[in-house]
C-alpha cells in the first residue's frame, strides 16, 4: 500500500516539476508585420505566450494584431537583449 502511495506521489512531483521546467524555458518569438514590412524578435518564456499578447523576459508586454505573423523557435543563446531588424 505504501509503495503505491509513494509511486503516486513521486509521479505527481515529476509531472509538476517537468511542467514548471517546460513553462520556464526561454524561446525566441519573431513577429512579422506584412503592413510595415518589419520583423522583430523577442526572448519570451513559454508560459508568457498568449493568444493576443506576449510578455518578454524584460517584462515588456507586446500586444498582437490579427495581421501579424508569429514564429516561435527554441532559443539558442542565453542573451536577454531584444533585437529589432527590418526586412525589405
């Protein structure tokens, strides 16, 4: 009986720990605006990506419009800077 309870508690803790770890991973979010022909990249935690807004690791809230295209990729650097570039 105690083995079953211990196994359940350990599996619950592992599931909770993995969820916390995955939510706090930093990813790169690229927002492309077809109207302004502009592309901007932000570093964001996975848990801070929502349907209409994102919150950067610096705490900046970015609201998204219907026209913008959002691309999410895994972050390869641990840099916390926000870079902006213009594609023409």
